C-alpha cells in the first residue's frame, strides 16, 4: 500500500474552508503524502491525519490574519501553515522562508503546480534575510521553536505595529509566560492566546499572538536592519 493510498477521506469541512481552491488543497495533500514522505518532509505516520492535524489546522489561521497584508511564514518546512493559508487567502502576499534546499525545492514545486502567484519561496534563515526582505505585517510559524527563540527570528522581520502568529499546542500558555521578558525586550506590546477553527477542527487550533510597537525587535535589531538595508542598496548601485 502506498502512502497516498493511506490518505483518509477528505473531510466535508474542507470544501467549505478551501472553497474554489478545494481541488488544489486535495492535490497538496497528495503531494505531502507522496513526495513529502519520500523526501522526509513529514513522517509516514502523519499521512492518516493530514487533513485535521495539518491542512485544516493551518487553514483556520486565516480567521485572525488581516486583509491584504504581507505575510512571512518562518521555517515553512513542507509549507505549513503558509500554503494552506495561501489557498484560502488570495488577498495576501506570502513569503515562505525556509533554510533547507530540499524543502525549498519542494515548496517551489508546489507553488508552481498549484498556481499560487501570490506566494514567493525564499531560501534562508530569518536573521540572514533581515534588511534584504521588506518588513511584513504578519509573521506566521508552526512547530519551529519555543516561543522565546522563535520571537528572536520572527519579530525583527515585522513592520512597526505588526504581529507574529504562532500555532502552538497545549504548552501555549506556559510558553507565553516563560517568554514574557524576552518578548518585551523585542518590542512586544501585547500578547494573547486565540482559539480558531470552531466547527472545523476539534480541538480548535491554538494561536499565540504577539503584537509589536514601533520598534520590532528592539533598538539592537533596528540598527541591524538599517545596516543590512544600507549594504543591500550599496550592492545594487555597483
């Protein structure tokens, strides 16, 4: 039996969530179950729960993403949550940021196959693209790192008054408490825990929202961004 054959029936909720992109969502699930497993991007045991645990769980993040903004999905991996979000929100400009070549190759193939013209794949680490990539309104992440470490990568990529949305599990409240000092130093002005996907996923998806003020990443990162931007402009003039 192949991994693709182990895919469970598509949940009825998927038609409502993905709408006109339902067929593309099904194709993406098939790609994850086939190439995703073969290339080691997801484990074989995840195939039977791809819909509830991965695609729908990520797609409902759209409930808390503002309209028409720029989004960077940090450590995108196999495209979660970035690609499900892109399938349900064509109003967004999404960058899938991922350092590993085998993953960016997969992401590029998926983006081209599904015709996601509003999605860009960038290979690199967050600290490497700072100043080279335009600051974004929203940073998303899922299963990348503990919140305090994730914040040091994600928050400096934000525009002033932007927000980081991190999909977390049962540890969300504990992580938020332990990261409070680090978040404050990085310019966070408000934090909250949201639950999204009522009637779609059970349990609902847990999202940690971190909102920043006028200096995302704090003074140190503001200076680093400015230096990186000057270096990029100088290279373009050569």
